[in-house]
């Protein structure tokens, strides 16, 4: 009697993985989305938001913030569990390779801490705050002084992160132009490669 070997049925998780976009594709999309979002929150003071959208400004800004925080959390969780998606370029010296690692990990942790800061603002608020106008941020504890301190820390934290992101962008532009290692092509969509 001969046995016929049959392959086991595909597992649902592996079938799902085949349908999902590759990790680098998702990271490129998040990377591209974070550029205008970060610029927006650097310039989006309450007065500026009101001048553009009027009374609905805070609500629209909250929608944009929800998108920003969602990307922050997805990116952070992905990196915490799977590490950085790429290695430092071979043309970088050992010191610059270390700088590359520290810079990228600082940004990922910074994105995560910005999201945590927003949660703590909601937690210490005297009323229920909603992200995007519909998602409760945290149960309000009414800690006025703590809310004020966390609010200031959150602002400084975000601007510090924006500064680190500018250094990060400058570092990759320098690599691309000086070392000619195509650093900008790594995270840019293929349609933009001919311009780089």
C-alpha cells in the first residue's frame, strides 16, 4: 500500500500575510504620510487652525491628530516587536552606523511618547476628550496642575521630536549627495526614484 503525500492546507495567517503589503511598502507609506503631518503640527497653533477652518477647526485638527497618533502607534509597535526595517548603509563609518541606529530609534520612541503624552493629557483633563471627535482618549481625572504640566511637556516633546526629524532628513540628504548611497531612494516610492 502506498501513501500519497499531500501538502497541508494553508494556514489562515499565512494566507493573510500573502495578501497584505510587504513591511517595507507599509513603512514607506507611513514615512511619506508623516512628513506633511509633522509639518502640519509644527505650524498648527489653535489660532492658525481657527483662521483656516473657523469654529470647526479644533474638530478637524483632532481628526488629523488621530491619523498622526495611529501611525505613531503602528510604527512604534512594529519597531518594538520586529526591530528597524533596514541596516545602516555599508558606506557609513562605524560611528555613523551607531548614529543611524540611535537617530532612528530616538524617532520611533519619540513618536510613541508623543502618543502617550496625548493620552496623559486626556487622562488628567477635567472633561472627556475625544480623538477625532468620537474616540475617547482616557477617563478624565480632573488633575488640573498635572494637565497643565503634561500639556507643556507634550508641546516641548513634539518640537524636540520635529528637530530630530529635521536632523534625520538632513543626515539622509547628506548620505544621498555625499556618499552617493541612494539613501533617499530607500524610503521613497518608485515613482519618485527618477527625480533622486
